[in-house]
C-alpha cells in the first residue's frame, strides 16, 4: 500500500478502515493488501478505484475455508480414486485378473524398428462393457519413452474409446521393458475381433501393434 495516497484510520479484529490522502485518480488505482491470521493464504489484495457516480462506503469480504478450485479438485480426485478402485486395470495390476476363467486372448511379439519399441507380446481381456490390453513393451532406443495415449481401431476403421493408459513406471528407460495397460470401451458387435493398437509416448514416438485379437462377445445369459 502506498501510504502517500492511502492512510489507515483504524484496524479492528475483523475490520480495516482507510481513507485517501490525496484526490483519487482514475488512472492510478490504489491497492490495499491484507494478511490472514490463520496463515492459510498469504494475502488478499483489493484495488481502490474512483468512480464518478458510485461509491462504496462499506465492503464486506467473506473467505471460504477452502477455495472453490480446491473443493472441485478434491471431488475430482475422489471420483478418480473410486473409478480406479473398480477398474479392470487395477485388478490386473494386482494379479486378481488371471489369464484363465474369463474371455481372454494372447497376441504375439511385434517390433516397430522406426520408433525403437518392441512389444514382447501380451493378452487381451474382454468384460461386460470393457476391454483390457496387457503387454510388455521394450525400449530398444537410446532415449527414455513414456507411454501417454493410445488408439484402438477395428479392421473396419471403427475407433474404440480409450479409457486409460498406464504403465508400471512413469517411463521406460533405454534397454528396459515394462508392462503397459490400455483399457477401452467394449467395441460394438460389428467391429470384429481383430484390432490395431497404437500407443504413443510423450516424445511423439509410438508403437503400433496389428492383429490384436479379442475374444468373441459373451452371449446373453452366459457367465
């Protein structure tokens, strides 16, 4: 606060009284900053701007215990945690989703020399409304690779919605391999059972695996 332009008249427990020292100018707004006793937020700033026809003799300021953005973010994190707890990817990562006893198929090793990535093979799982692809990817290039997004396309061109892309680690170091999981919606009945999976990294390199087979849809009434 510029004390040559704004003077503090009184400071109360919940109030602050100020008055201008000089004639306020529209092109030179004044700013008053206050700090909070609880330390939750560093400060709050208020700009004092003159107006030819309006005047505020008293301004009441209320502060929520949590900022709206923080409340929203907490809610989003809660929903994500719930979804993750019920996700087939979570069950597979924890070893609770076996290769046998559900609709599953395996696919063979595939190398993409252009991107320096190799799929060491994997398995596809099909549930009521989801598909989970679990594969081992080796990084044979000299740069680390971090899987970020994926596309899953049928032979007829059908693009299947990808729900989640995750891996054992944030990135795969050169010469190392890690498991990568891709979770998608269940394709419609006419999309067939053979698909192309493309997993792209943060650096733009991608691994495309063709002929990923899904188990046929489970018939109504069967488990």
